[in-house]
């Protein structure tokens, strides 16, 4: 988010261990038979052997309470489980024709592990449940060797390291020389010591074997596709390195018997029939891996839940019931801490709101994105419009154009317009309650747990918007801010109360405190008559407990109005006004330096100390609320201003954990997180600083750092800067292997995708954007997920402060490239009619919004519009009908039709090998029964050589070519036009328009 200073009176001037190798982890091993992707026909004797981990529970008894899919539950408490091996019990159950079972576990005395109320969904075969994680393995014996040959019984003892992988179980899938492969996923390995797994393999007469390893859930280490060759004797495998005749890596290790410290600071807060639990991180000599939350109270007995972060939201509880919670910490060796002090919360009544929505949970690359500033898009309810303290001074009042004008009702009313354009995802600006002088954009968050009332209406809540979009097959991506709050602090975490001298000059700005009145952005203060109530911060005398230095002393400077400025008048990180534990206390001096991740951007943006557990818990708990409502993804504002270690350790895992918990694994896989890593330069790496380059945030850590998040951030920064641009991870996930789609390797993916800043910066010319974009693609984990746009609410290409004004033909060419090249095309509202082209994007309150790139759009979509499908408008009346006739509207509608019909253009990898032509490439996507291959050229002619023979049909013209010699030549279609020759294509898609013809 670009920051424009509001007209405040003033502010101080800004002041100036072992490396884990990157493993080749894939979905299935290339040298082994892949697991079947189609359902296996049910048989009458399906069985499941369920293994349950006991060390961290330490119950006296273990029962399995289950129901075969489609069948009935066992009688409570279920069936007793039997000892399997150290730390494991098991039970084999007959499922008949069922292909799986629902399961919970209990101790026979009322304490349950029911997967946080969702039960465990288990399949057939060997299944492990360990601290809430399901995998497929036999942790005790592991099955038999494949085709063992008679003879002297050669033995191989294999140790495999998972220290940098985070696996909770490990399997070895192997093939003795001359023999057969084990059945996928192989045989279970046994825990040998912390971070090491062991398996003794009988090779018969063979002297070696091929092997790959996996975690039982589809993540493999197959030595980057080559598999491992392992001999007899003792061998270790760690970070792709095989050591033969190795020493036992566990022989000299002192067993870890030290338990973590008990979690401290446990607090429970009830909200309706939900409770949010937070606590401080425990410490441990080897590191905490999980936390065990025990809930007592209610009529359903005690419940134990395993969580990976220091925040837990317990939902769907009984009304008006007291619940007590304790938390224990668990380390990698299974040592369990003492229980924390108990925290109690009493639920209220179930809120009369709709049930939480469900994300659509489909591959995000299928969904082109339409980006709106909600408050500026379309006004559906004039009663929630607000102008704020700058309404008159900005010039907005003269235009009858309050900053908060558009709302959810207006957006719901025009979802058919967006769908008619062909977009199936809508990115909206932040929804949380904001507080500043000019906060319509949403980036000045104050109450992160509350939706801003200026956006909601009766019958048009945020939940209503999400549900309405989903009903139309459209996703909602919510803009979120983890980096900062407003200068007013963050409600529930810290709100300052010590600044501002309310003398006769400043009485217009600082309001008198009103007992019982609380700011919500919408409600008008009855005494001042203002909705932007500034009370609670002013004082006529130095407040008790003041921490701000030289409070109330004149600075010697004057405001633009000529008023006296006082110390502590405005927020400052260096004045002692904000506590160091919760907020950083410095100004950014070097935007490519370490301080850019630990200092304030602007006086209106109080910078969170995101390495503090209390801050982390506050934000995780807040955004869990919106995950529960069913949003489909998060666009992350100012992502570069938070250390990658903090994202990878705290925020990204918390998102995945919550989506999985609430909506399932498939939803978590496709919950789309894309970050703004603002690198406004044209080079591959941002001025040589890897820590400030967009692609850097798509990777996991490759080194172990201190357990303390603040220390880890500094260690990572220094380490990666020393490694430099030439020693960063690379990926082929965006590239075809010749003409073949390769299985993507997402094993080192951080969980965050990014906005393609390099293409954005170069979109002054489509060819520059194309060549600069593909030059960077080997440094992203997977560039096919990059979000690609020409301009936005921040900048145009080349860091222009104006909305793109390259001309209609150039816009058409940019769109043709965006919709066919790798990545997810994204359009800023109004660009389909070149709305406000050449206008300054943002000038804060120093000019009217109507003169900027953030002008109100509703006048252009006034009237009625109905869309029967994506890119298909059934009817339109009024101004919106005129808008829908514009040339770029027709262009984007057809581009969306073509992209939606050709999977290769959505999710495909690409290559330019063997291709002549400027913006020309081939793309392919292969999965299951889908194999989509397309040859694309944008604007110019091209010759494609070395392509598969067959019949190709152009999706734009319907022209059909038969290729017999691996070569196809395409004439130049003209600027903004393109050709998309699809192998075995279905013909022309859509009707000719002003550019696609």
C-alpha cells in the first residue's frame, strides 16, 4: 500500500548454524509407481489399522470411537486399542465396503481428542494420528520387504534426517537391486532420536537398493527425481547427502528428557459461543513443536486439541457455559510440559448471524481477479457514508463525494457486472474498523476484530457479501495488514492515551472525552456532532502514567494553520509513546536495509513489533475470524516490512492451520495468500538486496535460526544478505520440460505467493513486461501463481504516480499478455474503460478524490445488469449498458472466455525454447484426465518448432492447422490481438471484438 501523508501538523524527520539443503521434494517419486488418482473400487473386506501416538497424551487407556463412512458409530467410548510399540497403540477395524472412517479417541473417562470438534477423517490401510496430524505409515514394524531373495540376508540400516522438514512420520519406499518396489507409500521408519528415523531392510542377496522417502501424506524426497542408491551396512541420508559406512547418528546423542516450560499468560476471551485462547510461547532446549490444549466444562466431556501456534479459537460451544482451559507444550522428543495456569471464560448466546461461509476451495490460478477499493466502487446505502475530519479541506464536500461512499451493498449489487466482465475473484481493500483522518482505503486498522460499520448495511454485512459472491461462483480475497495499526493503536492490544494538548487552538481537533461513547467510525458523537471522534487522546494537563518525553512542551514549530506544536502532539516511535514490547520504536532510514522491517513507515502507521507473541496472537486471532467467515484468500499488505522468519514461523502456518481446521485440507491447499513485496526497481533482485525482493518471500527458511523471533529475524537478514543473489533457491516449477509438464515441487514453498512487481514496473511496454517477467521466474517457488497487474491503487508502471495512460491499443496488448502468460491476471477497477487515465492515483486529503485514480466509480455502473455466466451479460440498462459496450470491456470479456476454456492458460507451465517471435510461448497443463497444450503469440508473428504433431485450432479465429513436422508458423495478428493454437482444441471461442479477431 502506497502511503500519502495526511495533513497533520508535523512529525520528526525520519532518521537515517548448519544450512539445510534444499531437498527435491515432490508429490510422488518419479522412479516409483504413482498412487492411483481415481477411487479404488470398494471391496467387502476393507480394513484400517489405526495407530495413535501416546507419549504426549499419557492416558491410562486408549479407545477408538469410529464410524465407517456411511455407517453407524460404535457405542461410546468405542473399542479398546492395544499396545503396538513404544509410544504407539493400534486397532485394526473392518470397514466392509466403506473406503474410510470417521474417528475420535478417548481415555475411557471422559477426555476426548476429537480433532477440535471435527473428528478425524481416515482412510484404509495403515494410518497414524500423531498430535493432530494424520499420515499413512506403520510406525512400529513397517511391512515386509518386496521380493526378498534367498541367500545370506544382506542387511541395510538406513537413517533418514527430517530435522529441516517438519515431518511427523517417515516412510522409506525402496527397491532391492533386481527386485520390485514396495507398495506406495513404502514401509514405516521408526523414530531413532530427535530428527532421525531408522529402518533395517533385508535385501536378500542384493547388495544395494533404490530408495525414496515420504511423510505419509504425499510429500516425497526422491533425491530431485534421481532416487537414492543405498548400499548394505549403515547409511545416513540428510539434505540429499548419502553417507555410506556411517556412524550411528544417534549413538552419542544424549536423550532429550527436558520438558518445555509451562505456557504462561494464558488468557481466554468469550465471543458468543466461541472462545479465543492465547498464551506466551514456551521455551525448550530443542524447541517446542506443538501445544496441547485441554478444555473442561459443558456436557460433552474434556477435549484435548493439538495446535501449532500460540492462539486457539474454540467454536460451536454451548451457550452460557463456563469453560476452563489449560495448555501444555510439547517438544520434538515428545516431552510434555506441566500444565499452565487455568483460564476460564463463559460463553454467551449464539449470535443470530448466518452460519460461517465456506471458501470455494478451487485452484486460485483459475480465477482472474478484479480489484476494488470498496469505499470508492459503488454506493448501495447512503446512510453509512462518512466524510471524516478532512471532508471540507480535501474538496470532497464540494463534490458531494464523502471518502467512505461505496459499501458492501453496492458491491453486492454489482457482482453481476464483475461476473459479466468474466472475473471470478474480487480483491477488496481491508474491512477492519479503521481510524485516522483519512481512512477510507482501510489500511489504518484500529479494531482488527470488527468489520468497519461504514461498509455494512442491514442485509449487506460482510458475511452477506461473501455468501453472495460464493453463490455466483466468485471468490473474495480480503486485503489484510499484519505490519501496522493506525496511530491510534490497536483496540484490545494497546491504545495510546497520552498525547495532544487541547488548548484553545486545538479544540477544533481534539474532542472532549464522552463517557460511554466509543468510536466506531459510523456513530455520531452527540456532543461534538462528529463521527470521527478523537476523544480519549487529548489532555489539558500531563496524564498520569505518561511515558512520552517532554509532554506538552512547545517544539518551536508551527502547524500549517499557524498553531503551536507540542511534543507528543502526534504519534512518534521515538518519543516513548508506544511500548517497545508491542510497537517498534524507530523511523525507517534505509528502505532496503534491515530497519525497513522493524521501523515505522509513516506517522499514521504505528508499526507492530510482529516478533512479539502478544502481537502475533492478537493478529492471528483477528484474521481467524475472517477465515471462519469463508473468505477465499488474503492479499497481504506491506509484507516486505515483516521478516520472512516471522511469516514462515507464525503467520503463514496459523493461516493454514485455521483453514484446515475450519474448512478442510483441500480448502487450505487452495487458500490463496499473495503478498505485496514492494520492490520498485527494474532489476531481478531489489538493488541487490535479497531480503527486499518479492521472490524471496515465496521460500521457506533454509537454515535454523534462534528460537527467539527477534534474534532469528536479524540472523536471517544477515545470513541471506551474505549469501547474495547468486546463492538463492531456484525452481523449475513455472517451466515445461521440453513439451512436457513437470510435477511441481512445492516442498520448500513458504505459503505466500506474491504480486509480480517486476512485470508491474515494466508494463509501460508489454514486451518489456514479458521479458523482465520471465527473467525472474526461476527465482520464485512457482511463478504460475504470481499476481500480475498493470497499475493499482498505489502506482502505475515505472513507479508512476498516475493511472496508466499508454493508450487503448497498449492496454489491449497488456491484457492479451496478462491473460495468456503465466500468472493470475488482475485488473484495478475501472481500467476496463481507462477510468481516470493519467490522473494522479492518490494525493491524500490535499485534493478531491474525484480528481484522482481513486475516484468514485458507481456512476459508470448505474442501472441494472444481469449476468448468466462469466463473460455473458443477459441484460443491462442505464449507464452500465454503455460501459459494457466499451472496447476494452469487450476485449477483457473474450480474454476471460478463452482463458477459462483452456486449462493451459490458467495453470500451465511455459517455455520459449524453439520459438521465434517477441511475445511468443507454449504452455501445457497435465493433471488426471486433463492434458491442455497451447501455442501463443501476442501482437507479433512467431514460428514454433519442436512441438508435438497433431491438429491445432486457434481459439481466436478458429483456424485449424495440422502439424506433421513439429513446426507451426503464425502470422502477426496485430497489436493487442493474439493467436492461441490449442492442440486438439475445440474451435473458436467467443465472438470477434475490436482487438481479438
